[in-house]
């Protein structure tokens, strides 16, 4: 009777079972979505969750209590017309808006926080960039990244008419900035206890930015890290 060598067959079956087990046990973003890609500083970054299922949060973002003020719990709805989003909606925003150039993901924290690690695809525009007391050149440079430019008009009547329209649509009087080409934006900071992105949102609304083009990721870096999602450390400039 001929001798059959089953070792290669058994090895192949074992590898297939192992691969199936790894796939079944992998930490996906959601069912059928293991990762998404985006560009960050000109490089492709894969956004995925940490695969080590024994991983735990350490460092500052593992804290449960911070002095309030300034670290007070933020409302779910930061302002009328502004949509609050979660991680899946933010990832969809990155794929459909950031990756196509029609949207901007804003890390509204101060540069020192940004340098410690940021969400891939984000640009750092500190929350102080849009305030009343900010230098006009700094404000103009920040708004330019969002598709907003200073208004130019040919007459006093045009300025007055535009100001009245702003009052009706946004409840603000602003003839200084042209929001006709404003991009969709999503702002975030350190989490539900951080007031930096809400501060920036209120400042943008005061300038006349359309509320329907603003998204607020309330979970911020706190929730992003809790879910083990990819964080990139920006290169020092």
C-alpha cells in the first residue's frame, strides 16, 4: 500500500485556520472596515485600531478628574446648527472631505499639545486664531486655509446689503469675510472636558462662518486614544 505524506496538507490547513483566526480576532474599526488611509504631512497614514487586545490607556488621558474651570465638561450641542459627530462620522469626514480637499480637519489645540500627537489628516490651527483680539494677519492666514477670504466690494451699498444678509442668515453682522467658498470643517481638541475647539467654533460663528459647514468632534483625543486609533507625532519644524 502506497504511503501518503499528509504533513504538507496538514500544515496548509493549520496555516489557513490560523489566518482565519487572526482575521476573526482582529480589532476592526467596525465590521468590514479594518482601516482607512489619509495623507498627513505628505505621507500616507493608515488609521486603524491598536491590535493588542491587552493594551491599556496610560498617561494624562487615563485621568478621570481635572480642575474645572478650565477643564469643564462640554455640552453635546456646542452651538445651534453645528453637528456633533463621533469617530465613525469623523473617519467618514476624513475619507470624503479631507481626502478630496473639500474639507479641513482642525486640531484646535495649542501647538504644544499638537506636537505630542494628533489625529492623522489634521492641521493645527490653534483656537486663539479666530478671536476678536487676534492679529488680523494671523486671522486671515488661518481663515485662508478654510477657503475664506477678505471681502471686496465696489460700494457702500453692497457692504450694507451683505451685512444685512449676514444678520438674517447667521444672526451676526459681518461684511469683512467672504464665506462663499468656505470648506466643511471638523474641529476637535482634547476631549469632552476641553473647551478649546468649542471656543474656536463660537469665534468662527461670530465671524459669520456657516454653522451647517461646521462639525464638532466632542470626543477629541481622549476618545480617540480610548478606542486605540492611530495617532501621529508631527515632525518638529
